C-alpha cells in the first residue's frame, strides 16, 4: 500500500509571489532611499559638517565681515547666507536608482565649488554629499558612510520583505 503526503504550500506560494512582485519594481524602495539620503544631505547644513562628521572649514574673516549686517554682530552660518543652496536638495526614486541632487539651476556652480573646493581661489571643500574626487578629474565616486549604508540596507530589506 502506497502512502501519500499532501503538502499545502499556498501560503508559501503567496509569500513568494508577493516577494517577486516587490522585487520587480523597486521604485518605492528607491524613493524611500532617495528621501532618506536627501534628509541626511540637508542635515549637513544644520550640523555644519560633512556626511562623515568632520566640521566644515570655517568661514574667512572677510566672508564673515561681508555677511554681518547692522551692528556687525550675530551668528554667521557656513553656506547659509541666503539658504538658496540648501533649498535645492531634491530626491527622486526610479527603478534601480535613488537620486539626490544639490544645486539645481543657478546654484549648480556654487554647489560644485563648495562640494569639491577650489584650491587656486582659496575656497575650501565643504562636502554636502558623500562624494570623493581625486582633484584631477571631474569624476566623483559615491562613498557612503557606514551608518548611511546600514540605514539604506534596512530600508531596502523592509520594502522587499514586507
């Protein structure tokens, strides 16, 4: 007499189909990742430091004097004279990509100047984005801080496994 074992795998099939569906369109996860990266980028202004925790170079005495109004006192923040640059941080999630930009429009040159610095003009580097550049080319490489990577992996996992 033959024995028969019946396996009901409908729950497993449903879970795997849901996982496959979420993996086919990672756009929602990429949007959440882009939003998180943009939030971290905006924090560089309030923290006055680069994505790795190093303080931005201080403003020159000439820049401070030019920015102070009235009686010449008051706090002067780095890269916050008008707020125009910090307001250009944008996030966009696409299938396969999380995109964060800083310096759209007229602020673009200003963003690039401060992201990489210009030694010949005595303008120090003040990174807003976690990008590295060798100083010789116009190519930049993304170099996310470990803390950011861990957060992004958690976000992606939550979207895929949820």
